[in-house]
C-alpha cells in the first residue's frame, strides 16, 4: 500500500533556537505584540510503500532516527495517512 507520512521536527526543550529568537525580536517592529516563545522547526512530507500503517510508521521513524532528525537536540512526530 502507498502511505503519506508527515514528520514534524522541533528542537528539544532547553535547546537554544536562534531562528525563533530572531523572529521573536522582529515581531514588535512589525506591530505584533503579545507574541513570544517562538520556536522554528521543519515539516517533511513523504510518500512510501509499506505493508500497513504500522510498517510505514516504523520505516519513517527509522528514517528520522538515521537522517531526518538529529535526535540529540531534536524531537520528531510522525503522522501516517
């Protein structure tokens, strides 16, 4: 079967997020107040063949562990459809 996987990768809590900090500092100059704790991540979508949804999830999680996320400083979430 063909599945679509969506992977969300974010820095773990406690890890400095310079991109998020830059965005947060720029917001008041653009007229946005009351916005804070900005964090930047990445979203990856891919299609894959697998026996079932559990097999697809296992394959994508392995891919995340090996390539898509630096698991020392990043966490990831996988959604299969």
